[in-house]
């Protein structure tokens, strides 16, 4: 699978831009602020129906304009797939596949597998648990539509339960029967999600460790651990136990929406004890593991976006990444960088065809 053409209208800093790509390596070079990352984000948008960097869709419309359009032509399994993503201010976003609009965006997820590696990924280490949950959910959802639907259903019921808890507090009332209905639904969807997360990590963790070793060339022990209260008990029991707390807080304080991933190096949190280099290697290993996990499941080679990573990594790590790309079965790759000469030197070491776009 690869992206053949991309057209942008009023997307971020671009009034109009048309690009035709090489099926292997494409590099965007230029000074900071010219829109290199925005092009990568537009490609991400076509795959996921949203921006990687700014989830508020209206803020991706060019200043003083009323709409944006992202138009991409992909080749997949010998057929063309034309994907158009458009948004007009104060209306709902539309995603079309071969001229037909999706009724549900969820139906699009997984059609065009894609992995992005960006400096923004550091949030996985330094920010809260919701970022790490989104990473897990994003990887699983691209290859498991039933999981994505369970997640949508769970979040819908969670919002309803939270509204009911607020209603109880405002009206000084309580109805155990109504709450029980939501508890049972949360338990049903939550148990499915919990089980699939466990299965995912069982398959994902060995791939991640293998990628970390390949990138660093050393034997530092790294680990991912799933933190969930459901490891000890079921969700119905947890909800009963935390009922008084939930009534006081007016929201649901336990469930799979509170789960986390512990990221450790040599038995200690990488956030506190990992050097900058170790943290960068950890993140790239996570993303390379995501790439291989998705490739194995979907039988399609994901598109790989490398945003500004040559500027953020030392030469040793860059050479390791290049050797991995040479050795392993990667498909189409998009790279952004501020230095044209450095980029060309790097891509020449990958024995594939390439195009360089100077912005």
C-alpha cells in the first residue's frame, strides 16, 4: 500500500498544494514553520480521520478561511482508493471513500494502516495515563473493529452513568435500579476491552523488547506493564465498592478508562530514571513495534511517517534506524527535516527510490 497523490486546500498553512509521491521514500525539507509537519499530519488525517497534533478539527482550517479539504489517492492491493476528508466551519466533518461518505468514522479506521514517529510522542512518557491508553487503543482498533465498537459503547455508557450521578447530586435523590443498568453495561463492555488489552500486550511486549534491543544495540532491560484494577477483581464489584465515592465525586472513579501502562527501564520508571537518549530509543521502539504488530495482523505494510526525528536523535541512533529500515520489510516512508543535505545523505543509505520536496 502507498500514497500516490495528495492535494490540500486551506489545510493549516497551505492555501493550495498538490504533491505526487514516490512509492518508497519521500522527504520534506525546509526551515521550521514552512509546513513540513503539516503535510505529514494531512497524511495522518486521511488514515485516522483526525489530526495527530490538534484534535480540534476547526483549528486545522487555514486562518480566515471557512473550510479545508484533504484529498489522497492510495494504491492498495492493486486498486486505487480515493479518500477525501473535508470540514466546513460549524458543520460536521465528512470522510469519503471512492466518492461515498462514511456514516460512521469508525468504519474507516484500519483501512489505511499508518504509524507516525514524532517529537510529540514524548507525551507518552511524561503526560498522564490517558495518552498511554490512547496509544494502546489506537493500535488495537486499527486491526479490530469489534474492539473499537466496544470502546465507543463503553464511553457512551460511562458518559450516561456520570450524568446520572450528577442528576442524583443536584436533585438530592438516588435510584439504585437505574444505576445498576449502567453498571452491568460498563461491566460487559469493560471486560471485553480489558481482555483484548491483555491479549494485545502479550503479543506486543516481545516485539517491543526486540525492537529496543535492535535500536540501541545493548541489553538494557525494558518493560511494559499493564496497570488495571480489573487484574484483581471484576468491574461490577469495583463499582459497588466505590459507589459512595462516585456519588460524592459525581463521576465514575473506577473502570478501564482509568487503566495505565507502566514504562520501565532496568526496573524503574523511564520518566524519572531514563536518560533523554534512552527515552527516545524507548519511544521509537514502541512505534516500530506498533508498525510490526499492525503489519503482522493486517497483512498490509503500514505507511511510516518520521517527523523531525533526525534533528532530535544522535548520529548513532539514526544509523541504527537506517540499518533497521534497510534490513526489514518497510513500505512507503515520509520524512521531514530541516537540513536537505543531511536528509539526502541519510536516505541514500537506504537502498530505495526517493523524492525530496523542498518547501
